[in-house]
C-alpha cells in the first residue's frame, strides 16, 4: 500500500473517541485510507462495511438501534470492549447519522466514516453530530505523492518546495511533471502504466461519477445535462463563470446551471475561486472562476479545446487548493493577478516566465498592498531567467 501524507493524521485521530470523517471525490483513495487505518489500529475488534451494498443500507435504515447493535455483534463486533466501526460512503444511508449518534453515545465505539459529498458531510451529517467528529478532506495525489506512487525517489523534496527554480531539480522531474499534468492524480490512474489504459480509467471515473454519485445524491435525473455542462465548463476552465453565456451554449436555464455547478462543487468535481476583496470597490469583479479538481479529468472533458496554459493554470490551482485558501484579483480594466494565496501572497502563473512578468506582478501586488509575491512557471526561458517557482515544487 502506497503511503500518503494524510495517513499520519488519520492514524493519530483513529486513537481518539471523536468520529473520523473522511470526505472527497469518488475513487480518490478514501477506502484505501480506511483500510490503512484498520491495518495499523493495533487491535482486531473492528468491522468494515460498505454502504454501497444493499444489505448494509437495509441494516442501518432500521429504526431499532439495539437491533442494529445485535446484528453488528453477530458480524463480530464485541461491544464489551473498545471497538471500531468503519463505514464507507455513508451519504447513501439517510438514517445513519442517528444510528451513529446512538451507538457513539451509548457504547465505547470509535467510528471512521467516508463520504463523497462535502455538503452532506459538513452540514446534514455534522448537524446531528456536533462536537463528535473531525472532518478530513482527501484530494487527488500531490506531485510529491505522485512520485512516491511511481516509486521515484523524492529525496530532499521538502527542501525545494516553494523555492526558486533549480535547473538540476527541474531536469530530473520535468517529464514526470508533464505526465502528472496530463493524467492527473487519481491513484489508480497514476499506478496504471499504459497511457491508453490511463485514458480509459479517466473516462470511467467521469462516467461512474455522473451515473453513481450524481444520481444517488440528487433527486432528479441530470446525467445528460450534467455531462453537457461539464464539457462546456472544461473548455472554460480558469475563466469566470458567466451563467448567461453558458445557458446560451448549453440550452440549460441559468437556475439549473447554478444548481448543477453547486452539485459539482459539493462532490469535489470542481471548485470555484472567489475574487479578492481586501479593498472593496467597484473595480472588483464579483464573478467566481472555476477549476477542476483533477487535470486528468479536465483533459478528458476538454479534449482539444484546452490551451496548454489553461491546463497548467488548473494544475497549479489544484496543487494550491490542498494547501490553503485561493482567491483571484481582477480590475475592470483587465489587469489581474491569477491567485491570492491565503489572503497574503500574490501568485502569477506563466508557462515560460520572464523578467517582465516578475516586474508586472510586483507592481500589481504593491497596488493592493500585498508584500509577498511569487511567479510560478513550467519551463525555463531561453534568457536564463530563474526567479520563479517551478510548478512541480509547490
């Protein structure tokens, strides 16, 4: 089993009474994370149940909670000593929060649960279990994790994070980073060696997401409209969300588009970046920008409509998203800064950055009173300019 950075925190929290909640997109590695915890929990009094199985859903939809306890005892859980119950995809069982609350409050039970909907996990699920849980969000692999999954020595990777370009380091990992940009960070896609099979896996991830998650989490049939919408959104990745234009192209009304994008965001398929409004004035655009959670998916949906610059910017957005908060800045005049990271660092993304890009960024950052700024690039320029952070080092 390949190790991921989040495992350390998950294993530490598994020793606490609080419910461990793992949320993130389907096939991002939540179930594997749970199995890692179970392998290292230090005792055998545990059970793993997948709520995608109909018999599991029937069990937990019961109204007799002591009857549910009795069924779990038959399955091997010893309620007379500390026990662990791991439940996958809990958003599929409407009654589960009540069952978990009862067992948690009544017995010495540790719960580890996963789900694919941030709205459900942070709102509906959280409301009934206030103070009893901690939420961990899982994302596709970071580039450092990608190297680990490829069995590439990462050595002193941490030393180079967020540091100016080191050409030797760049030459060592550049081709791997190009593959990471193209195929993204879903674990099973990274582990697949054949490029055609990688593509087929990505198509299957998109299809299973729409056919399984969307249908199970919504009370309407949206498959065709949603697929049409995500294709349009992919071509516009990194741009501001203009509901009127999207409605004109797709034939879907504006209200439905807003609802669908909200659903896509709740299920970690896309996320929106809001404008930076430290100084609120009329020059700040209030529209959000939209990015995809994984560039492999973006590539599949965008086909030949995406520019290499769009793809690189989305890669950077996805890398940054897991590390802190993201905003963007833009005036009505068109002057912009690609990202404001954690409200204090101005970041500009250029495929091949040059000295002029650095000067422009500094001027625009000064104008909104941000003292820190960094240029992020993919390729070194022929001029030898190196005062930028290589994307693989984020």
